[in-house]
C-alpha cells in the first residue's frame, strides 16, 4: 500500500479573515486541545475572542499566551464550569458585556475516559454525560436566549465526535454523550432558525494533543491514527479550521449538520 500524500501533517493554513470583526466565545479553551486551537484560529481569522474554562490558572495562562501572539486583537477570559447552569448563564451575559456582543459560540467542553461498561460506576457515567451533553445543552440554551432577546443573528458550533456514530470499546459514556450532542445540534438548529441562528457540529475522529495523551494510552492513539486514511491523527488546527469555516459567512445556508473531520477508511 502506498503512503498517503497527507501522511505528514501540512503546515498550518494562514488566516483569510473568515471571521473578521466577529466576537467569538470558546468553552474549554485552556490547555493544548481543540478549544485552544479554535480560539487561536478565530483570532487568526480576524475575530475578537473570549476564552472560558473551569481551571482558572490555565485559563489565565491561555489568555496571556493568545494576547501576546495577537496584540492587535481583543482577548478576554471568564471562568466557567459548564456543569453549573448559573455559571453558564453568567458566561454568556458576561461575554456579551466584555466583547460588546456575541456572534459565535463554540461549544467545546467535553469529558471522556476509558472504562468498560461492566466496570463503570453511576458517577463516571453521570459525570461524562453532564459535562459533555448537558454542558452543551446549558450553553446552547443560554446562547439562544441571548440571540432571541437581542434579535441578533449568531452561530453555534458544537464539538461532537465520530464516536457518536461508531462503536469503540470502553467508550459507552462518551459515545452516548457525543451522539446526544449530534441530536441536540439537529433539533436545536430547527428552533434556532426562527431567530436567524445557525447551529452545526464537527465530529473529529482523532486529533492528538497533550491533554488527550494524559487520559488515553499511547498504544490506543497509535492504533486509531494508523486506521485513518492518511495514516495519522489530525492536527488540532485542522479541526479548528473547520470550526472557523462553519462559523463564517461561507456557510450561511448550512444548519443542523454534523461535519465529520476525519479520514476514516470505508
């Protein structure tokens, strides 16, 4: 079998002002994962950004890092635990005050883990579902209330996963949560259309980053990456670039869709 042309990750694509002048909020943006990459991509595409996370120290470091790289842009930060309705509501209202308005919300917060179903506790199941699915619900509800009240068109992009479609050992809680995010995306998009709001989702297969390595074995990551058509995991910027496209005016007729960001073999 020949090596795929994109087996080596390409150099990151430069910004093209896809989000110029937009005000973007990204949840779970601290650290090294898709959330941070999405916030950075939004800045690269000309947006002002508010990053959020439950971990205040990492959130502060993230804000400082992004502000240093993009001194010409506005970078704000608000701590938020998406398991709290009160904190999520405060995030949306606080972000609107800090940025002047909200144009885009990227719902990135999620929690995974590896536990066979027979060994899984109620607490493990509930925790993953509460952060990953219920957290997305809380943020979506708060954002739609905001957009409805201010009569301002907006965009939501949810982070789902290909596990919402396919099975993987020891991932029942995470897969169920991500399938729920997909269903929430489709149903909320129908309602949001009444307010001129679009809601879509990305479903990455595997994007390798430092945090993922802490919660998943290297052996599993290598095996999953080798199964991709390009023989590698995605770079987080590749996922973030797709999120930016969905948030941009290039996709104004697209809503209720889940875009698979993967190179899965048929």
